[in-house]
């Protein structure tokens, strides 16, 4: 397709996320026609209205959507438990696919998808691991790959969310494992994707502890307002299958969790996530044999210094900090997607890297549930067998 063509787009799951991505695509100059969508109650409609993108025709199900003509791009953005089903249908249509992360929700689903992707003639699948498109992340990856830090020895990382965000997660579909997978799978699969790149290897073994100590009924009588009197835990419409109250919901995922990973090449990582903090943070600390780097993803700042250097650290401020906490990543990803569809550049992340990041987080959750160190080797062996197209009993049980 040439740069001037109109992209005819079909969407399955028109929530906040796909609406934001479509708005970013329009903003960076895509010529797009949202021709049709499947969504019983599109949460993203107000976002599209604000971006002046007409909704297109509502279809009852993916079969009707696909029957209504050919698409240049299919975009999948339903809750996570529907991703595999939607991917399997969309892959049959043959058009390029943009699918939201986590690409699938369980190991069994990963095996089904890996086997499906191994078939000849599979259309391209671009996954919304949007951090891959962020300039600060690209620079971190570039420096690590170029050996600027020497060999990477160890990493620590955090993602701490303010109470409004945590309260949203406790009310939205992400609160249930059956829909979202887990807190870490939905929220930090982005980070574990990049950690795998920085480590330069797969996870060999993982440990994790976590639970629910914040959004519990026992804390439901706690303060519900900020110091200025404005209401807390109330700001966002929690969308599809929402619960009314962050403290009185049927949440079964964690609201805080820690994890440790030892990679196959002996790079070691610790990670800490909390969904109700006064000091928000998303920070990666990368320690190499010759240098150290801190990426502050909230403030969009990079700091680096060689170990044997006593002068001031190098600081790069990427600016462009935005209220949505994405700091311009959506627009960068929209450019990357267009470049991929036009054949100018490969998309920054493959579906295989997406599945591997997901499996790493799933192993971490298994370690948390069993309170055991999980050896990842058998999981990778099952995954590699699935990628090579081999039959697998686990996969057959899932559908
Ligand atoms: N890459 C990112 O930074 C990022 C950010 C947010 C969300 N996401 C991902 O995007 C996806 C959607 O998240 P969201 O925040 O937009 O959620 P959302 O709740 O805003 O939207 C989900 C939409 O799916 C619709 N839906 C429910 N059942 C459906 C069905 N059977 N068929 C079609 N549509 C159906 C809902 O009506 C809703 O409109 C998730 O996979 C999430 O992990 C990614």
C-alpha cells in the first residue's frame, strides 16, 4: 500500500485502548476509515468522538465483521480472555492484525497460538507492546546492545501506581484472573518484555510473592477523599463488567507483588509493583560491569554513568510527559505500525517476543501461587515445540 491510501479498518473490542490508538494514528497522519467494529458497548466511543473518528458499522460478531468486506488492518482490543478467540478468527481473514497485549492469557492459550502462527501464509501480527516504540526505551535498548554498560549483571525495576489507577484496576475487568489474567500480566508484561531484551536471555527460574492488602473489604471504611476534599477511587468509568466499588469487588488478582528472576545467562532481576502509592514510579535500574543506567519512565528521563567515573552523570530529559502516562508512545507506535504495513521497517516487536514476555510473567504468577521457585526450562521446551508446529496435549485441552 502506498502512503496515500486509505486504510479500511475493522475493530474487535472497541475499548479505551483501541480508541486511543486510533486517535494517535489519526494524529500522526494515517488516512483511516474505521469501517466496522464488534463491541456490544464500545467504551472507546467518547474517545473516538473527541478525535472526530466516526464509529463505523456495529457488527454482532466477528463473523459478520469479516463478512462485510476486506480490511487493510484488523485491530483487536477486547478484554484479555477473548484475545485468543479473536486472534484465531482474525488470522483466517488474512489481513494484517494489530492485537493488544498481553497477546494471550494462559500457557495453554500460548501453545494454541504458537502452533497457529507456525502455519504457512499467516498474516503479520503486530502486538501493542507500546513501550518498544518509546524513544527512551529505544535508547536504553540501544546502549545495552552496544555494550555501553559492559555486560549486564543485574537489574531492579518498579512499577508503582497512584490510588486512582489502582482503584480502577480493582473495579475494571482486570480485577478477575478469568478476564485479565493477573495484575502483572496485564500491567507489566510491557516491562518484562523489555527486561528480556536487556538481559539478552530467557528467564531460567523465577520466584514471587504477592497478595491483596489494599483493595479489601476490611479497608473499605478507610478515607475516601484527598486532602482538598475531592473524591478518591471514583474518577474513572470502569467499563465492561465493572464493579461499583474498589474495596467491595470480587477481585482475585494481587494489588501488590514482588518478583525475582534469574535469566539463563545469569543476569539477575528484582521487581516490585504496588497499586496504591503516594510516590508513583516506573523505574529500571540496569547495572553492567562498566556502567550503570537508570530509566525513569514516569518522568521520561535517563541517567547514566560509567562505574569508574566520578564526574556528573549524563542526564537526558526526553520531555513530552503526558497525562495518560504514555509520554507520546502511542503516536510513536502509530508511526511504527504504518511503517510496518508499508513495508518500510519491521514492527518493533514480534508475536513470539510477546508470547515469551507473557510466559515469563505467567511463570512468576505460578511461583507466587505455589510459593516455590519455578524452573522455566520445561515451559520453554513446551513453547518451542508448539512454535515448531508440534502437537501438544496441553494445547488440545484448552479450546
Ligand atoms: N498497550 C497498552 O498500553 C494498553 C493500555 C490499556 C489497555 N491495553 C490492552 O487493551 C485491551 C483493552 O483494554 P481497555 O483498557 O481498552 O479495556 P476497556 O474495558 O476500555 O475496553 C474493552 C472493550 O471490549 C469490549 N468487549 C467486551 N466483550 C467483547 C466481545 N465479546 N467482543 C467485542 N468486544 C468486547 C467492551 O465492551 C469494551 O468496550 C486489553 O487487552 C488491555 O490489556 C493495552
